[in-house]
C-alpha cells in the first residue's frame, strides 16, 4: 500500500480550505451587506429629491433628483430591452467634474434622430450604460457612472420605465454555493485519485 503523497495533499487541502473560506465570506459577509444595501435602495424613491450628485454614489440609486443640462455634448441610442432603444445624452453642467448623463426616453426606432437642446431635468438616479467588458470591469475598479432618468420624455420619445430594484443583482448566495461545490468536487476528485493510486 502506497503512502499518501504529502505535497499534493497539502496543496489540495489548502485549495479546498480557500474555496470554503470564499464561500463563507460570500455567505456571512457579502450577502448581508448586499441585503442592507438593497433595503436602502428600496426606500430611496420615497426620500426627498436632491440635486444630481457630481460624484458617483451607489447608495443614491433610485433617489429622485434634478439637474440642469446646459449643453448636450452628444446623444446616442442604447439598447433598452422590450422598449427598443433609449436616448442617452451627455451634458455639460457648468461645474467641473464628469458632467451629466441623462436618459431622455425610449423609442422602437433604431434610426431615431431627434435632437434635444438641454434644459432642466427631473427624474430618478440610475446606472449609466457601461461600456466595460466583464473582464475589463474586473481590473477597472472605478464606480459605475450614474445617470438621471427623466420623468418627462423628450419630444417624440416614449416614457422611461420606473425604478426597478431587480436591476441590481444579488448573487452572493449562489456564489457561496458555487465555492462550496468547487471545494467538494476538488476533495472528491483527489480522494478518487488517491484510491486509484493505491
């Protein structure tokens, strides 16, 4: 009967322990924090309106806000699911900073060409479309930009959707289960390899 190899056993044990630790971290730390964050977001629409923030603050999602678009720099269409497309405008606000992103409304027409000239906007705060790839987002830790979703659509556009809490994913329980499954699979495969070796 052969002896159990020491170094491979230590490596597998450390890998399994790391996966279990990651699962516990998702379950005991990340999941409760995300639940608290979602509870805060659920209450944001009922809070008093604020001026649109100059810097990204993810705790302000779905909060009602207002801003002044002094000069629309660019306007483009972005996908909007069943609604077709949404018209997104980048604005100068007269203050230093990243400016303002406004979702003006929706249209089923992929060639919609109306031009908005700016002005006061009221609505709710949401995430701006993010062009980063999934892999790029792993290495780029800048917070996602915010945008103001207008209550009143621009001329020729349909109304924007209402704030939707389901747009903020809460996957930490499934991440925890995945880490625990990875740990169990690694342990079973190593046990089978040892058994075959004997």
